[in-house]
C-alpha cells in the first residue's frame, strides 16, 4: 500500500540550482505562483494467518518525491542547465533540443534550493533543499498575448545514497547542513540575488605564436545593469592541452601559454554560465 502524499506549498520564491560539476549555485530566477513539493512514502502491511487481513505491522519501503514550479525570469543558459535534452550553442546565443533516447537523469541531477519570499533577513527555516533534483518534465512553449515568458518545470527527487539515511532525499531548514564543512556552497538569504544576464571572454578568438602568451578576462553583466570582472572567480578549461596551458596568477588574472600549433577552445564557467573562445596558435 502507499501512504497519502503530503504536499508542501512553499509560496513564490527564488530557485537556485547547482549541477554536480558546478562550482557554485545558478540563480534560476523568481517563480510565478507557488513552488510545490510532494513526498509520498511507500509502505507494506504485514499480516498473519491468525489476524486475517488485520495488519500486525507496517513496514516502510522507501518513498518518492516530486516538485514543480513556473519560472518567470530565466535565460537560455538556465534552460540548458535544467533540461538534459538541451544543448547550448557557443556563448549562449541559442539552445537546441534533441530526441536522443537513453538519458539517465541521475547524471543530470543536482542540488536544488527553494528560497521562499518569506525567507528574509537570514531566516533559513523555510528553505527547502533537494539533494538530487532531476528535471523530467516537458518543455511547453506557447504564445499568449496577455502572458509573460513562463517556463514550467517539473522534476523528481532521486535518492542520494552517499548521504546519511535520515537526510538523503530532501530537507527543510538550514541549507548549510547539506554540505560537509562548506557553507559557502549553499545559498544564504542575506546574500545578493543579482542574476547574470550576460557573460563573455576577452580577447575574442586571438592568434598567437608558439611560446607566446595572452591574458584572458571574463566579465559578467548582471540584471542590475552593473558589470564585474569575474576572471578570478570563474573556472577555466582548455579543450586541447597539447596546444597550450592556462595559469591563474596571484593577482587573479589568467594567462594562456601556447606550446603547439593549431586551434583550441578556451572556456570559462561562472555560476552555471559559460562562454568560449577559440585561440589559434601558429608556428614561431
């Protein structure tokens, strides 16, 4: 038998999400209407021949959880992060969807935090954290003159068997308790909720010679209109390491040094946002 589902209506709020490979949370934006989470325990009755159909005990078999919300502020980068079928183009100018079967959603799951509007002034008692949240719902795009851009998101809570059995699906309350000695990895209502609107690398598509170096910078533009140099905070990668290597300097700057002829992709990642540039290395 299955117990009756217990549904929690969190109210409108902010959604934060972090895939396993992300360094920090992405602010997905604000919701329209309630954030809804559901947890349903699964049980089995134990009976004996002496008691007939009257149960002598009830054994828990586990449970399952789900969530849903409507986003009214989002971006192509955020859609790409949420939906496993999505692929973002170079520097986030478009996002495409494929019909490739066989996705294992555990590989696209991450930590999701619901921070209701009521959670202000450092109050974490109403923050809901899902350890392995996977978006499995369909993307429904429709045009209506009186409605704004809304992304309907539905997903499931997957078991995180690496955690304590008393806290391996979701939790309500202080989100810092989810992480091991790493409070900076979770959202705190006291921190800024500025949303990144644009993210880019400079210089774009440079050409250098073997043995030469070039400094790269990463800049983010926020919904407030402000821009900030995020070179030191971003994570950087080189696709083909035989063409060169990157060095993070003590002053926060980043240097690429060329070692081989050809082209390679330089990528920067920040709060779930990414941007790329191609560097061409010529013979000395």
